[in-house]
């Protein structure tokens, strides 16, 4: 592993695939021009809309998104985390909410289907039933070991509330953990940053958290604040509320320093 720049993309995806892919491309281009070698896109970056519209277009969203990610990685010669997108599940009429990691040759390195589904009545009056259209993944995410970029663990959005998933990733050696999200504006204002810092601190790992922001459709407002958190819990970059990127250096020396100064991973009793 060497030092490198990572970017977390922040965007406002809507119910128009081509519009979203164009916005994603612009922000990937921006990140590349600033020197990023690893770039993450948010949850549902290629489509945010009514659940029924997502299902109706699932095949198209899936194929367009997979093609786009491969294309971007190859054209810009970077490693890309395709935040998440729907992957049709045969015979169910539903989809997985899936994230994939792609290398600069366009090769898929790792794939994870979101395990924890957001079935929550948020106190602002909005109701989310992700399980009505999404099949929960049944497997814990794996960690991909990159000689250049370190050991990379995947997760998606609501997963961030389940620390056992990240403990599994750190048990597998994860040094950099992705949390692509579309956090609601209501929960995000109180929980988002705290949860990301907690996952970083307790696992002494970098967290890269791409995010949706603003008004995606109808009454769906997302929190923004895509960020990169270092292994001590320090926020290295925060994209605020407008579309853009959070970019910061991932340093093996910092990882080593924090793990030496705070060896909590070695002091576990219940494992
Ligand atoms: O709604 C869409 O169109 C796309 N899907 C999502 O945004 C997903 C599933 S509904 N959102 C979350 O998991 C938010 C979690 C969250 O906000 C929290 O844990 O507080």
C-alpha cells in the first residue's frame, strides 16, 4: 500500500438514468483532475425515484450502470466503487441493492448485496420499506486486498448502524471501508457523521462515505456531507450540501501510527 488520494462523490440523483450518469461522469472527471486514484459513488447513484419506477426500469438501470462503471474505470484509469444500484433477482420481481468495486482494467474486484434493508418509519412522517422492492443480501461483505490501495471493505448506507458488519471487515484486515449512502435528511442531521466517526474509530480504519444530497424526488430529501474520515476519527474532507466531491489522502503511515497509538483492535476480549 502506498499513499494516494481518494474521493467520495456527492450528487443529487433523480429518476433519469442518463442525467445521473452524466452527473456522475462530471464528478469522476473532477476527482481525477484533482489526482484521485480511488473514487466512490453514492448509493443508487444511477437512479433515485419511486420504488415502482425503479423496479420497472431495473434491467435497464443495471445494464447501463455496469457498462458505465467499466467504461469510467478504463477511461480514467482509476479504481471505482459503484456506490449501489439495483441488480434484478430472478423469479422474485425484486432486486438486490448492490455495490461493486472495479479496477482500471474494468475488471470487477468485489461485489456485495446490501444486507440490512431500510424498513423504517422516520419520525418526520416518511415511511421507507426497502424490502418491498429489494431482496436482502445473505452474505457478509468480503475484503479486497489491493497492493496499491490497501485492504478495501464494502458496505451500503443503513449497514452503518450495524457495527458487527464493520468488525467483520476489520477481522478480514480492512484498512479502508466504504459507506456509500443516501441517508435521509432527517436521520442524517443527527446520526450520519457520528456513525461514520464511530466506525472509523472503533476499527481504526479509513472511512470513505459518498452521499446523495438534496431533493431527489417528491418528498425524498437526502443529507449530503459525503466525507472521508481517518482512523483516529478526524474528518479529512466533507462535501457539504452541494453536489461535488470530498477528497483526501489515504496514508499507510497514518494507519500504522493510529494502530500503534490506539491498539484497541488487539485488546478485544469478546471475539
Ligand atoms: O430511497 C431511495 O430511492 C434509495 N434507497 C435508499 O435511499 C436507501 C434505502 S431506502 N436508504 C437508506 O438505506 C437510508 C438509511 C438512513 O437514512 C438511515 O439509516 O437513517
